[in-house]
């Protein structure tokens, strides 16, 4: 049920024009089950595809550990690979500006 719910929710969001992952496949197991809130479901695997799997949690994990170097590396990677055009424009407008403010403005 949870796997099918995830599939349907992702496709509904996509249909509404919300950028989200796409579900490539859902495969369940007749041999394995998962206990969920008083009942069991067959175990399932959802294969998702997306242009990027960089998530907010990727930043939160390292920030919670005080690993600012990795947070900075993730931010720079994201800026250079996801927001490259915006980064070039921002640097042209303000060469000494804070590039991390661009990332924050794009995701909030």
C-alpha cells in the first residue's frame, strides 16, 4: 500500500505541474512482508528517477554533525550543477556577493 501510495502521489503531483520524482517501477514480494500500524503489507521496492537526488536532508545530516565543510561542498556542487546560469548572472551583477544567498533564495 505505501509503495502504491508513493507512486500515485508522485504522479498526481506531476499531473498538477509540481516538479517531483517519477516512479519507474513498483515491485512487491510475495515472500516478505512489512508490519504497518496493526496490519502487514507485502514488502515492496519503488524505483524512482529524477534529475537530481540532492535533498534538503543531504544538508541537514552534515549540518547536524557540525560538518560545515561538507555542507559548503554540497552547496557549491548544487550551485554549479543546478543553478549554473543563475550563478553566472549573480556573479556578473555582484562579483563579491555571497553565492550561498543565491542558493537560499532559489530554494525558499
